[in-house]
């Protein structure tokens, strides 16, 4: 019997395989702590029962504020079994956002990871009238541990819990996911059991891993429904899930876990690629020549094209001397790497596929639970430059103005407390995405831009910033970029350089500098970036070309507010923060 509610995935794993030894795992004090299927079932039942003892009722909202860890899943699944609504909240957001989400969702109980996060919430607790209690995952003074919920269940309580679980319907609200707000304040996306389960099952069909034998590494935030649904797809496939300690320790976790699959976002994949290229640039002589010969070979690779005899020989040599080391760095066992949340540069897809690492770009949004389309690992179901075919059960059509519309069992119940916005967004069952795209060969969806991010120049010409930004980021010297120019005569760019590559190049050019500020003001550096921009401009119409630019010394991070937790640029904040630099460009 297929799962219909999210907590059914764990029970299915128990029925189908009699459980697996490693359902979930995470590092504790430097050692992997694992939880079997039986462990997970016992813990979530204990937590569910304790929540009922506390007085939690169906529809009550419970916040989870934490990085990825098995305890995150325990609380999430425990809530789902009794009809409580889990509200995941990023641990990296501002105090203002915490205040807004806690009050908007009327959070009753919060499970919070660390002392620092508890302090943040405690500092505004008097402004949160609905909040009754805080529990912590780590030891925090004067705060009860989540472990107080791990209590034995009596026979009567067990019967009551079973009855409560049976009464959870597929259409019941499972979670409220607050969007990261690239275009305004967070919106509460309401997702039912049916929404998430249908999406996880459809996504699981694309996994190139033998059921019950695979390993997945997880490091994208579970607070984003992309990783959360992905984890359910792993669990449904009885693939063991290992949580990396942090983004900084992904490389270490890769070597230890040797995963078959994982999900990532373009920004992190770009960093991996830049690191690889950086190491290649440090080599000398023949080694350096071989590295860049292999790299250039990879940039021309097309997974859909059959290689000639000579191409196969070249590829074999490149694989032996260069590409095999890339796979080794990712654990040596990777079969599939799904990439979403933002547009991915085609050169990265080609390079990694050439290296035997099947990077599959996909597309989705929180309102769609979230996956809509994804490229597969088979050449006939993948096309570079697109986000692939739709998942099973999902329909996509293109409106007359180019907007992508989606229909399926994965479409949200609506926006919490925003019926008018819901009615504007979901019309006759079709989700209006706000994204512009086209269907290639009637099968592969291609995204061209965000409808809301398109802007007009003062001459009335439309510019799609994402297309320009992706092209600019093909330069080894450009780390981050935001294209600007709304109501101006021409398009310009704010650029954060890849300082590692820039400093290496500057030393080769014998450019003296002490600080990043000195470096970005150097005329030779300015001219270098001017040439990089000219190369990117070739593919664009006259009115789209970048005419001017500003180099910035500080990276954009979640902590400093310029990007979302999934590392997409917050354009309004960037425009406001760099108002004086933008004014300099246009005066």
C-alpha cells in the first residue's frame, strides 16, 4: 500500500524491509550517530504521545528552528501523526522575521536548536502572545530539553494514538512553509499530506538508487520544502539519510558517507567547480595543460549526443587523468546530483556530466511542494539548458504572456490567512508561478526569467536579469552579480569578484595590493572585468548589454541579508544597500 500521509513513509519502510539499520544519521561529537527505522518509529510515537499529553490539538502550530538533524524529523513526523501543523523556520532569519512568523502562524510551542537561537526568541517572547513553551535540542540553561518528550507509552495511550493517526486525512494541513521573501514579506504556504506525499513519491521514481541500498547526504536546509520533500523521497526508497554537520564540512562528509545522491543549489555547485578550477590553476607545466585540456573537453560535452570513436578515446584519457579525481572528491559513489532553487549555468552541467557526475537541474517552488520538473540521468530525458520533463501526475502549460502554469496533486492548499492572494495565484486549479518559460520539443521546460524580476529600461525595452547574471557568472572572476537598470537608459551590474581567482591573477600580473578595496579600485583589475563583461555581452541584444559595473568587496550572505537561505539574491535589499553605488553608475 502506497503512503498517503507523510508519517506513512516510515511505517512503509518498516513493512517493506522490516526496517533498515540506518534510516537517519548525524554527527555527534565527531562520531556518526545512527537511528534505525525502529528507533525512528519509537521516538516519533513517544513525541506524538507527549504532545497529546501536553494538550496539543489538531491544527495547533509548532515551530522548528534548527539546522538539519534527526531531531528535526522526529518533531516534524510526530506533529504530522496527531494533526499538529509543523512550521519550520530558518535559523538564519532576522528578529523581525521571527516576530512576524511566530505571530502570523500563532506558534504554540517552539523546538529550538541552540542557546544562541533560544536567546533570540526569548528576546521577543513578550511580543509573542500565543507562544506557551520553548524546548531545545541542545542543552540550554533554564530551557527544557526535547528529550522530556521521550516517555514510555501506556497501552491505553497507544490505542488512543493509533486512533488519532487513523483520523488524519490526506487533505489535512501538514505544514506551513514560510517563503524566504525575495519580493516581499514571507508568505505562509499551506501544504497538505497529499501535496507533499504525492510529490515525494513522484520524485522517488527518478532516483537511480536500488531500493534499500542507497545513501543520501543532506545539507540544504530542511526548513525549505525542497530538502524536506527530498528526504521523504529517500525514506520512501529506503535510502539512508546522513546529515552533514555544516556547509563547511560537506567535503569531509562526502568522503565519509560516500553518498549515491544529494540535492544542492547552484551557488554551492559553483563553489565546488571554482575550487576544482582553482586547484587546476595552481598546477604547472604538463599537469596544468592536461587539466585545462580536460576542462575544455568537458565544456563541449553534450549528454544527448553520441560520441565519435576519437571523442571516446579523448574522454577516456581525460577521465583517467582528471575527472576520476572529481568523483573521488565527492565520495567516489555519486550517481545523481539534483540541483534546484535557482538557475544553473549550462557549463557546469556539461563539465560534471563529462566527469561522470550526473547533475540534473530541476524546477519547483514551495507552492508546488516543491518539485515540478527535473532532468533525469538518461540522455533521452535530459536536455542541457532546460529543467527537464515534469514529474508524474503534474501538468505544465504556458500562458499567452509566457507565464508557466502548473496543475497537480502537489499544488498548495493556499496562503495562510491570505485568501485573496490565494485566489489570485491559483485559478481553476492552475498555479500561476510568476516565472516565464517555454516547452522545448513539447517535453522539456525552459525557464527564461521571473515575471516579477523583468524590468524595463527608460526606452521601454524589457530585460531579464537572470539570463544576464548566469552568463556573467561563467567568468572565473565573478562570484556574485546583480543586474540593475529599471527605468534607466541601460543595464548595469553590481559584481562581487571571486577574490581567490582575482588575487591569484593579480599576483601573476604583479599588481601590488594590501586590501580587497585596493584591488577592486586598480585600473588593470577594472579593465580585466571590462573584458569579462564584453565576452558575456556577445550573446545579448544591444539594449540588454551591460554598459557599466561596480565591483564590491563584501560577499553577499544570508547573515548580511542580501541572499535568501537558498542563496537567491534579494533584489530590493541589494538595491537599497548599494543605493549610493547605483547612483554613481547612473550619474
